[in-house]
């Protein structure tokens, strides 16, 4: 069974640009959540999608958005990039059917904003 | 609001030593879930264990053991006879009822095991 796949693995962008990250969950999983990891703030929850609907959202500005497709694949978009958006973005999947489920994480997309 | 504190930023041990990683949490909910995840250099977080707030039974799994104490809001993790392959960053996390995939993570503890 294939794991969670994130593409691309690395990205370099400049301030003001926008970026789209992709996540393919484990087959059969309907929940995809996104996390930002930085040295200063650690791991922070961005949002979660379940059956194409955003179910939970963290405390991030509106420049961060996402969506989920009917095949459960998810994309995350960051518009008007700032230097502080440089981070490892991790995607996780689960069945999404209950609380306290273990999450399966991808290897992440390392975003560098210059 | 929930909070997870891992006071140990970095721990260095020599192979075969036992090591305990500390985790203290805060939550107002009576139903919650606690997790430990491991992050090797490759980047992905690997699930190690989950406990719900009603299950204080401590567990041993091979070289790993966990100590959950509601009275002190702690969920500590011990590796017995550490190995070089245990070197990684370990994260403690909390999820509350209704939160589904929303995890609040601690800052992590970097464990370095030397041969």
C-alpha cells in the first residue's frame, strides 16, 4: 500500500509569488490535513479537509488556502509569499471517521522563499 | 486552549543507555488523545503510540515504554537500551474531542544516540 505522497519535494520561490503544493493520501483515506513546520514555531496545524470540505482550520492568514478533490487528493496554495513562509509543509492522511486517529505523514515539501 | 510542553530540547546518550523523553500537556477537555511521533532526518513523521484520556494503562512495546499520568498531566516516553537508529526528533502531541486530525504538537526533543 503506497504511503502519503507529496510533490514537489523542494521548491524555491521569491517574495510575492504564489505556490501550490500537492498531496496524495493513502488509498481509502478521506481526510487530508496540512501542517507547517518551522524552526521557530515548530509544527502548526493549517487545515483539514474531509470529503472535499474543510473541516478544521488553524490560525493562519487567508493567504493560505487549500482544497480537496473527489479522489481525496489535496492541494495547498500560498499566495503573496513572504520570507516567513519558508518552511517544511507536511501533509497527513487518515480515514477521518473519528477522533484520535493516527495520522500518516508524507515526507513534506521544503519551501524556500527568497 | 491546549498546550504541549517538551522541556528537553536535545538529549545526547551513548548506545545502550536508557533515555526518557518528557511531555506535559494542558487541556480543559475531559476527552482527549495523546500521541508520540518520531521524525527521522528524512522528514516524515512516524506514529509511535496513541493514548486516550480514559486509558491510563502504561504500555511496553519492545524497547519502548510509555507512562501516562493524568494527575500530573504527563505522558513520558522511555527508550530502553538505545540504539543509533533511534536518533531522531520526537514529538508529543495532543488532540481534543471533535478535533479529528487537529494535533497540537510540542516543540520536539532531538535525541542523539552515539555509538
